[in-house]
C-alpha cells in the first residue's frame, strides 16, 4: 500500500509539473497574441487613415473635375459666340 500511495503522489506531482509547464506556455502564447493584436490594431488605424486620405483626395478630384467641366462649358459658350461673330463678319463682308 505505501508503494501505491507513493506512486500516486509521484503521478500527481508529475501532472502538476506538466500543468504548470502548460500554463507557462499558454501565458507566453497569450502575451504573443496580445502583441500581435496591438500590432494589428495599429495597422488597422493606419489603413483607416489611408482610406480617409484617399476619400478626401477623391472628393477633391471630383470637385476639380466639376470645375473643369464648368470651365469647359463656359469656354464652349465663348467659342460659340466667337464663331458666330466671325461667321457674321465673313457673311457681311462676303456679300
């Protein structure tokens, strides 16, 4: 019987040692995961900043395109008026 108790005590001690080692490994993995989560969070913040910057640039580009379209339309109207004036002058002088 004493050998059996000693065997059980040794088994429990070995199990406790293995459990402690496993807990240590889990703690190390948890710490590494926490570092990775923080790194990922920083990358996500950077991506958000980049997306916001791209959105602002897109809005600015859209504004510039609208301005160019308006300017082009104004130029078209002025060119049409010039062509009309030249056409009238040519017809009057040609008659």
